[in-house]
C-alpha cells in the first residue's frame, strides 16, 4: 500500500499532523518506536492546547495552573498570578498525554504502527519514496507520497534526509526529571521555576493532588561544565526545595533524562521535496524555558495543512511545501525563539549575575516587575532602558 503520508513519530506534533490529514480523507501511516515509553519532560503546557487543539485532554482532568513562582539563583522571588488575565497552564504526565493523542489520531482514521523504529529511507530513482523500520517481526517498509519526520531529537531520518546535521553538544539542553508521589506543602495550582547560576534551571510542577514532576538541567556549553546527575541530586537536596516536603513521605515513581534543542527552530531544515520535519526534530523547543509541546503541535498542524494542499494539488515538490515554513504562525514561533535566544547570553553573564539583578529589581519596583512578567509570559521585547537598568545595578 502506498500511503498519502507517512509520519515517523507519534508525539504531539506527529499525532496532530496525522489527525488532520486523516480527517481530510487521506491515508496516513503513523509510526511509533514504542507507545508505552514515557518521554522525559517537565510536562508543562499552555491550556490553549486543550482549548484549541485537543479538547479530548479534558478526559485527563488536568489541574489548571493559575500562576507561577520564579526564583533567581540567589533566591529572589517573582510571583505572577494570571488567573483571569492571561493564558492558563497545566502539567501533564507525558505517558498519559501522548497515548491520548495517539488515540485521537487513530480515531480520526490514521493507521498506527507501534514498535517500529525508523532508521532509513527507501529510495527509488534518487527519490525518497518511503521509510524502513525495525520491528519485533523484522524489517518493515512503508511507502508514501509525503514523508513527515516527527521522531524527536534523536531522529535518524532527520540526519539521513540531509535536512540537518547531528546536534552538537552546544546546541542542546540536557535535563533529568522524576515523577514523585506524596503529600507536600506546594500550591498545586502554581508552577515553581528555579534559575541556576549556570545555564539552566530547575522546576517543581505539580501534576495533581499526589504527583509532582521535579527536575533540572543545563544547556549549551554548561552541558560540559556540569554533571547532570550531580546537579540533579544537589537540586533535590537543596534546603529551599526540601522545605516543600518537610515531614512528608515521598515515593519516586519514575525517573528519566533527555536532550532537547536549545537554539530554537532550525530554519533551513524544515522541508525539501516530499519531506517536512516537525516538532523536536526540527527544534520547536523554546530557548530558556524548554517548552516544546505547544509549538510542536502548531508545527504539526501547519505541516498537515501544507500536506493537504500539496496532495490535492498533486504537487509535493519543495516549492509547494515551502508554505509550511512561510506560514505566519511558524514565522511567529521562529521570531519569538530568536528573541529568547538573544536574551540567554545576557541573563547568564557572570554566573547569572544579570538574572539575579533583574529579579532583585523586580522585587522592589512594580513597574519593572511588569516588564519582566511581560517578557517571560507574553513574549514582549524589553526596551534598551530595561537592559541598561540591569547593567547599571549589577
């Protein structure tokens, strides 16, 4: 069988892409390496994902987050409550979340193939006409008109396609997290974010009344300067963190480590003839925060819209698929990520000195605090005066 589209990877990006293509009447092969694998991830995501893209998430009964506590490396605190003002958030267990999204894609009509690891392309007359996978029963081959790479940071297809090179250590972030269970002193409706003196941050994200996602990580050159297991242990044993669990019985349910893009979208790696790349594989992960679920879903939806147009037009050349990259929502994400990338070096100068100063100023100056909030939560571009004030106070 020749599918209209083959999607390698059934994460949020791949599932949204598969759902939309199937709903438009196309034959879709959605291929996943292992559906019972929980992706290591903080799991924080805008509730817009539930309201706009996947209303089925309501089945998981997520606790809506209405605010956040943010701490600098020297523990200056910034609190922001967005209930009634901004966009709410939620925290999901990625195993439950991803399996729900697969169910949505399958119910829409996508053909799901589990336990299939994509490792190579099928090439005929110098054209990529399908992919090869390894499964428990041996080598499988899937033929398709359009191939969509959605199998994450470690995608073999992403590199073999020629769209991008292997990630360099300075291009990624490394993180470790756990899901723990038990009582705590946390406000379960708030996110807790701890910036560190190195390039990185830690988090405590309550999932529900009993479960909490906790972790930390580094990015860029500090991947080489710090040992991930060491800083993870130090973070969990930090007095500021342990106070939340004082006198409480805590059990670790699961632990995992993961890489993610730290540079933003790889613009030159989004498409070529009959191929598009979406989600983590293409760098749809926000610099600084590491949030990738929402932008990945957006990339999956736009890629599906592009594929629908190309298939209806019977033109799957890169000239047609170019509209994926030039879509206004993709351009908006790229622009936002570039802004955040430009802030990274400034914030983490001299062991995070500027970031500490910014939080210190925000504690004392309500107007300045508003600028910080607008920058972190609403992607506002800070003024030159904003940066000058930090530098002059550092």
